[in-house]
C-alpha cells in the first residue's frame, strides 16, 4: 500500500511539472496530455482520466502545445483576440501563422480560409462556398521537408452571409485533433500606411505570402466599408487572412479591382465585421434544406420613380383638348 501511494505521489509531482504536449501517431491520429515518462521504447501520457502508454515506434512526432492552444481564452464566440504585443518580421510571422491557413476546394473552384478555433472552425468568404454543399479542406502541418497535407472531406457549413460575404465552416471527423489558430486583431488600431501581409493559395499556389500596406482602412465600396491594401490578392486568396505585424488577423481578403492600368487595389473585410458575424452567427445559420427560410437577408428592392400622367397616357392636356 505504501509503495502504491509512493508511485501516485511521484506521478502527481511529475504531472505538476510536465508541460501539455501533442503526440502525433503514425496512423494519423493523435493524443494530447502531459508527458509523464519519455523512454526509448515508450512514452507515458497523462490524458487526465487515465494514463496511456504509447510504443515509441507508433509515434510520428511529439510537439509541445503552444500557449494559445492550451489556453482558455476562446469564448462562446469561437475566437480569441490578440494582445497587440511582440511585433515581428513577415518572414517570422509567415512561419508562425502558416499552419492555421487552409485551402478550400469546391466542385467549381477554390479559395482560402483560416482556423479560428482549435476544434476546427474556419472562416472564409461566402462567395467561395456559395451554392456548394460538398467542400474539402486541406490543412498544412509542419514546414519545409517535414510539411504534410491533411485533407478533410467532411466539412459542415455553420453560417453564411451573402451581404457580408463571410462564411463559417467546421471540420468534422477530426479524431480529436487540436488545430493551430490565429488571433483576431482590432479594426480601430489599423492605420493608413501600416504594413500588412496576406497568406493564401492564389491560383492554387499553396501558402503564398504577399506583403503591402494599408492604403485606406475604410474604403466605401457602395454597400460596404472595406480595408484597401496594396498586398497582392488574386483568385484563390479569397477568404484568406490579412495580417498585421503582430500576427493578428485584421481583415478577410475579399476582392481586387482588375482593369487596365490598375495595380495594388486589393480589399479585405474589416475584422470587426467578422467579429460581429461570429457573435451573431445564429442569425446567419445555414439551412441546406431551405436556404431562403429566414436566414439569408437580401437587399431591399430599389424604389422606382413614379410615372407621370403624361407618361402613362402619352398625351399632354393640350392634346386631349
């Protein structure tokens, strides 16, 4: 009995010192917990409710969880906000945030998106998935020679807004995988001339990075205010993130102006519009059986000028005399 209590005491002490980690298995699954023992032949993981002994030859890799992946800063709104601290270079940040940027394919095209919640919630444009029910998402894990692509074909559409051109989708059948995420920034902190960069898959060129500045943070585009940027945005970038140099999403890449003589005219949906969309996602809930049933809000009809009596009859009062 004393020996058993001693073992429990040692395990508890080790557990208090251990850091949460992710153990990725050769078969594609993974477990997450505290590493209690790391030996040449096996690894012991504390899952919270039990201890799991994993043979070393069944493990592909082990990764310490990043602070944001092990935090409780995710609210009921599904996202977390950045602190605005620790500005870095585009090169460093592209490596850091690249794992949360995904490629989205539909039967008719492709676009980009980004993961906002470790359970697999993804933001993209409505026009990327509009009219489609069959989606596939490619997640990029690692970098360089160790990078691998994970494709998910079971994707649920949670909410979508044609007016805002935003959509929320979720990866299903993920086998408990914890996904890397990116924080959301603040629209009011954007300044004209501030450096920004976009990550996405223009024309299917995966994980492409382009940088530029904020040309104007509130460009009136008729029915919406968008962030105007010189960062290159091409077909396939749609739905991808526009970052500041804190690694925070400040916009959702949406469109560009293509015309003779025009260069560097890209536009992104402000991040505060995205936050409102997520907070009120029940108003934009997607119903595949009846997409017109109270969830999509169309623009009101344009008022037409009333026809004059002369236009109605085609005659003037003098003609009628």
